[in-house]
C-alpha cells in the first residue's frame, strides 16, 4: 500500500476526533458561544491536516534527507492549503471587526493585548522546549560561541521575523517545530496593518500612539520579510468573505445544499488540479470555499459539531506542538526507517498523545492566559 494512501489520513483524522470525544470525559473546558462556530470547527481540521502533512514528510525525510512536500497533491495540500485557509480566517475575523466598528471608537489596546496573550505565551513555551531539544541533541555541549547562541535565540524569539538560524550547530533546527513558525510573521504583519487600514478605509479614529506603534511594527516585519505576494493574497479571501457577509442573499445561498456542494467542489478541485494553492486560480477556488463557510455553511453540520469545535479550540496548540512530538519521536526515540504500516501506526499513537497534550496545555496554561485579556487591558489603562 502506498505510504500516501488517503486511508491513512482518514485514520489519523478519526483517531484525533475519537480522542477529543473520549477526553471530554476528563476535560470540562467550556466551548464558548461565538458568532461563527463553523470557523472554529474549520480551524481544528486545518490544524490536524497540517499534522498529517508533516507526518507524511517524516516518512520520507529519514530516507532521503530532504525536507520537501510529500509526492502527493492531497498530502501536500494538507499543509499548504491549510495555511492559506488559516490566513483567510485571520483576514475574515479581523476585517469583520473593522467593518462592525465603522466610524466608531475601537479598543486597539484590547485587540493587541488579546493577540499577545493568544500567540506569545504558547510560542515561548514551544521555544523553551525547542531550545532544550537543541542542547539535548548536542549532548548539552556548547559548540558555538555563547554570544552567538544568545543572538540566535533572540532571532527565534522574534517569531522568526528576523531569521530562524541553526542553533549550537544543530542542523535544520527549524525542523524541530515542523517548520511552521514562518507563518506567524505574516500574522503579525496583518495585525500591524489593521490600524492603518481602519484609518484609511473605515474612518475609525486612532490615537497617534496606536498608529505609530502599528507603523513601526509593520515596517519592522516588512523589512525582514521576504514578501511572497501570493501568501499576502491569501488574506484577501478572508477580507472578501467579511465584505460579503453583510449580504443576506449570499448567506442564504451559502447555507443551502447547493452551497455545500460548491464549497466541496472548489476544495476538491484545488487538490486534484493544482500542485500548490499559491496561484491565482487555486486561491480563487479556496476563497470561494471559505466565503461559503464564513457565511454560515458548516458542510452538512460537521464543522459545528461540539467535537469539531473542541478541536478548533486547541488548533493553535496543535499547530505549534505537533512538530515537537514528531521530531522527538523520529529523531530521538526511533532513529530508523519504518515500513508504511509501522510509520502510520506510530503516527496514530502520536496523534492521541498530541490531542491529550494540547488539551492539557490549553486547560492549564494557554486558555487561562487568554482569559486575562480584559484584566490586563484594564491594568494597562
């Protein structure tokens, strides 16, 4: 059987959903009521797809020594198209906030505090684990000048905006996290652009300090960013969804049976006919898919299931943590090649561990910090 048979992807997806369902017996985390529940569910599946994508890469990497996309459109899109849709989610949610605040005051401090607490604490935890792995792989020996190591650590703590160099001569340090960190700088670039967009397009009054902060942040990220126009275009799919979300006819169509079929047809067509989502036509197809979901379609109710939304609640955790588990497993515990069946059996076990670990992290750490947004905002003001 081919190592990239779709049955393996389905197996991992089912295992993660079953693990979520069973773990509900122990984790009583409340799933909050939100305006766009299907978006929550979608994020959960996207995070799992990225995990499956990197799991496929780890099948070939020990054999070839090359970190490259799996030789399968489906498994390749599990990574690339999921990232594109993540960017669309960001574009949609935050552009919607601007539209709803047209010509009104906007709490920029709260927005940036919420983004800081949402992204930074988990990122710092992942970085601590990554640094430990680096020195563990090095047998806890310093092989570079301490000043150089410190400088490289600072680079990593910039969310990879400056650079993501190898640390302590550990080749391909970036692979320890599955190479996912690069997407965060695009997220920050978008966040920093929001006050400028709001001032120019939505007549939202901004304190000059907010504008200065956002402009400096934008220029800092943009200066180090090797800008890929297609990646930046990914956000426009979400922006288009936010603009069309005001139209009742589009909402009615999106929630129809035909809307579900068209959404799935666009998604499937992207996977079948295009090697990558980073081109105009596949981006358009994914945008149509996302616009339909953002307007209320839940793909026959799947995205609004409690299990799907519970998966979405830990989507960011899955996204950042899965690379660590894959690296530890295949670079430290099992440093050899495996048969197809054995590889995916190991991935199945990692999938269970991943979901449980992410729920624990969210319950005890990440979720608690996110809830401090209002308190921290009030203290700053």
